C-alpha cells in the first residue's frame, strides 16, 4: 500500500514538473531569424561632359600682303608687309560637349571590392577657313624653299597675274574607355581608400584638308592636300580612389596614371588637276603633300596618361544620386595633323615639274602632349 502511494506521489510530481517546464517554454520569446542585408551589387552612371582639349598647332598656311607689294616678296614670311591669315596658331581648342557612361558591380555588401567599366566621347571639333582674291587681292601659301634656303610663297592671288581661292578645314576627335578592379585598402580620416588597377584606352584623331584653286592665263589648277593623324593608346591603369559619405552627401576623388604605348598613324595624300583648253591633266601631288611624303606611316612610342577627378553627389531619392565633378587628363606623345606638315619644299617637285634637286617635303611625325579637362554633370542609379 505504501509503495503504491509513493509511486503515485512520484508520478504526480513528475507531471507537475513537466507541465511547469512547458509553461515556462511557452513564455520565452522566440529568437528572430537574421534579417537579410539589403544589397544591390549593380550601379550605373551617365554624365554630360563640358571639356576643353588642347588644340592642334598649325604652321602658317595662308598669308596676304598689301596691294603694291613686289611679286617676289608677296605673302613671304618674315617680310614686314606680310600678314598671316590662317595658321601659326592652334585650332579646335574650344569647349566641347560630350558624354560618359559608367557601370559597376560590387562583390560584397560592404562594397569593399568591385569592378567597373566606362566609355566617354566628345563631339567633333571643326575649324574652317576660306579666302579668295576678291577679298584679298594678294593671297599666298608660304613655305621655305629648299633650293635657296629662304622663305618663299606660292601665289593664289596677285593683281594682274593670278586669281584664286583657298579653303582649309580640320576636324578633331577624342574618345576613351577603360575597365578597373577596385579593392579597399584602408581609410584616410572619414574617407574610404581603394586601390585601382585596370586597362585604359584613348583615341585622338585629326583630319586636315587644304584646297586651292588658281587661274593663271588659260590654265586652272586645283590643288588638294590631306593630312590625317591618329593616336591609339593602350595601357595599364594604376591609382587610388577615395569615397566619403555624410547623410545624403558624398565626395569622391581619384588619382590615376596609365602607362603604355601610343600607336601613332598618319595618312598623307595630295592631288592636282590642271585644266587648259578643256583638257585636264591630273597628278598625285598637291603643295605640301607630294610623292616624297605621301603614304601611310606609323610608329609606336611609350606614353603616360596621368588623370585626376573630383565628384560631389547628393542623394535625391532611394537609389538615385545627382553628381557634379571635374576631370583632367594629360596624354603624352600624341600625333596631331599639324605635326605631319613639312613646310620646306622643293618647288620643282610640284606639278607639273619636272623634278630636280633635293627631295622635300619629307615624312615627319612630330608628336605633342594633349590636355583634356572640364566639368561633368550626371546622375547615378544603384539597382
């Protein structure tokens, strides 16, 4: 009897403990699962660019003199009566509009590492010049005569001797692209600092055409010179970038230098047609582009492209940020059209000849440095 009572008491005690444990477990709060991180790895940005670019330096190409200037010195450089109408200056150095597109991908929610790619292009810049012997009775194209070693000129207009006109046009183009890998390496104050490594491509090109029409006695001559220059840069891009955020405001900076090679190319050609009594004869030579310097030429040279940029932004809506910035890049060893012109000429090589004496002009590829800088206004969207 006592054993049965003890067993019943133990059973009641165990049941009470079980019920008490269940009640306590029910009163405890459940642990919430971890909240997923709100991470958008993709981003894209579009910028309007307002940039200026170093112009192409041209030699003196068209001159004039007052009526009454002796025929032998009309339009000749170095004479006190000679005025340069076109050349001896830079062209296509005005401000240009353009656009840039950049897109990137972050590998982690903290945005410590990622990749990006970009492309930019500026509108073509063009400069034109036209003059005729009605406006300028003395109209000339100056050069250095290799036979005498002295300044000389080819006349397109001189009262009572020759009439004509000259037209010159040059068009310049600049674009570029690149891809970068970005990795955080530390902090500078409140700014996050990242190392950059990638690939950089740039292209600059100029197309210069010079046309002259002259009427001498019963012969009409049309002379055309074409000088086309292009530089293509391929290099490794290295640099640092900083990113500072404070509420809706942001500030980004970058300093890079690309080291690589310029592939410089030139295409030079000339053409002349002489018409007398309805019969036209053509020659594969102009004035500054004759057989001795015409053709396709190329060279490869080491080049460097340092670049800096600053960009401020303001978040106007979730995922959307307006930006304004400044960019500057300096490109060494660029081939421009003006660097292809040899102004020392053997006049016997000009149509119709016959040729005699030294061979000039010669092929030349004089390079220069190019500075492109300006402002950007853009919008960035994070997906």
